[in-house]
C-alpha cells in the first residue's frame, strides 16, 4: 500500500498540550478539518484535560501525494503515521461519516503498529452503503457534471435549521474545489469497504472490548433521503453497531442534520468530554 510516511497530515490543534490523552478527529468525504472549528470553539470553553486535533485528509487539504492511491487502507495508515510522528499517546480516534470507516480501519492497522495506542473510538453520524435501499441510483452512467450536481443536491439535504449558513457555503465551495477523479476513487473504495470489510472490523472492535461512543443524528429513508433522528429513535446504523459492539455507548443527537458536531457542538462536546474522562487514565 503506497503512502508517503515521511509527511504529516495538515491539522489544527488545541487543548491541553501537556495532557497524555488526545482526541484525533477525521472528517468525512469531501469535507476538511475546518469543519470541526465549531466543536473546537466549545471544547476550548470547557478546557478539557486532553489534547484534540483535526486532520486534513489527502486530497481534501493535505497533498494527494501522501496517498497516491486514494483508498480506505492508505488513508487509515496516513492517520496513524500522523499520530505516530506527532508522538501522541493514549489516542481516541473520532470520525465523521466516511471518517467512521477510516478510524475503524486505522484501529485495525494500529494493532500491528508499534507506538500507536488507540484507547477508544468515537463515531459521528456513521453509515454504511450496505444498509441503504437497493434502489439507490448508480452514478456509473452519469457524466462528471451530473455527478457533481447530484452530490451538491444530496449534500444540501444534510444540513438542518441549526446548520450555520457560513458552514454550508464553505462546505459546498470546498467540495467544488476538489480533484473529482481522486475523491471519486476514494468514494468507490469506502463503498467497497462497506460491502466487504466494515462489519468484520466492527465485530473485531466488539471482541476486543474497545471503548466506543457512537453519536447518531440521521438515518437514510427508503427513498434514499437523509432524515433527522429524534430522541429515542433508532436507525439501521445504530442497530448494526449494537449487534457488533453490544457495549457501545450510543446516543441520538436530535435537532441536527448530518453534521452533529456543527449543528449541536455543545451536546457533542459534553459527551466526548464525559467519554474520555470515563475511559482515560487517572
């Protein structure tokens, strides 16, 4: 698997630099590290006893040549290499959307990687294409322009009334600036991982008794539309996590679209602080 291990992913960082524990946030497909600034602003107000940083994945803010092959495994390795080279210890990996796949794979890779200790995992509105309706429209027959238009339309349905307007504008502008061939390759990779690898990795996480916090805000309807969850509701993803990782700490983040860390940063920050305090070293 080709990766340029000598390069650290671009990142933004905050928190207690002397703390042993660190939460490393990974964004989703078409996103970037700046998506976490709303959450980081809240974390800064609470002064938690841990470091936190958000990475820019290759082709999304970091150079593509860090991972010439845009796939789940190479991206997971690039995250671990950044953790290792920054000499971070007692790491919690947090991932949003596609980032849930990447941090799950990174946890699996870390079991064979010396010097990287993954203390726990945090999912932010995870999903799997394997759980989606079979009627989902394939993009194979669409032109590049049609693909781009369709994705922008789909992403606009991921926002809620609580999504800041500046975030929506920044997100759509960033998505439009990316190398479409490169990120399409990544998308195909994680869709394949959903079909052939994700459930197996989740089962391994469950057997290893790794602390897992899963914060879910949406589900995919029978019409392939993203719908917001209300308190007490379940989803196909929640059920999958419960099956594979029965002890997982799962919470529904209501009044949120697909970006709970943007729409409800106070609630997400409080749950992450509580999770790290519960499972971290004294």
